[in-house]
C-alpha cells in the first residue's frame, strides 16, 4: 500500500484525484503501477486501477491476471470493479472506503456478485486513515 500511496502522490502533483494502484504478481513482485491520469490525458477511463491492470497485462503478455493482486488506495468504482472481474485478478486490497461510488463493498459489491463468473477476494481498510487523509487534503486545498 505504501507504493500505491506514492503513486497517489504523483496524481495529486499533476492535479488529479490522488488515487494510486499497484499490481503484484503471484509471488508478490510488483508488475505495474498506475495513478489517476484523467486530467493529464483527458481520458475518462484513466483511473489508477485500469492503468495498472493494462500495464500488468502488457508486462505478462496476457490479459488474464490470474494469481495477481491489485492494491489501491481507494475502493474501486463500478468501472474499475468490472475491469478487476474481467482481468481475473485473485485479490483486491484497498485502503479508503468510497461511500459515494465504491463497488467493492460500500455502495455496491460488484466484485463479489455471485452472478459473475469471477469473484476476487477483497481485503479492505489497509492504511485506511492514511489513504483517506490524502483524499481529504486534496479536496480541501483551494
């Protein structure tokens, strides 16, 4: 999660919402990182999770990220939750809950919906206060 927080800092420096993500391989080795780049790229899908998943797939040379773990500072939204299910990651670890748009247990629980063909394990609240504080500070800054 510390590495994801470093990525989130990079997003904030670029004027984007400070969310960072890291994809870990089956052995725990970092495969790829990402941070929000919507403002920098003008791409509405440039969320930290989506970028990290794309980069991890490129690193592995395949779209199935079986055995991998995504670590992210903020609970994934519906778009990112869908990408997690589609990429077949085994585990999602997140820091701060997102009561307004979270899709991994807060507002929705898309990643564990029994109707889907893949349901990753979800671990929530890792360094939660630190992750939430980064977001709060960002939105309070004029």
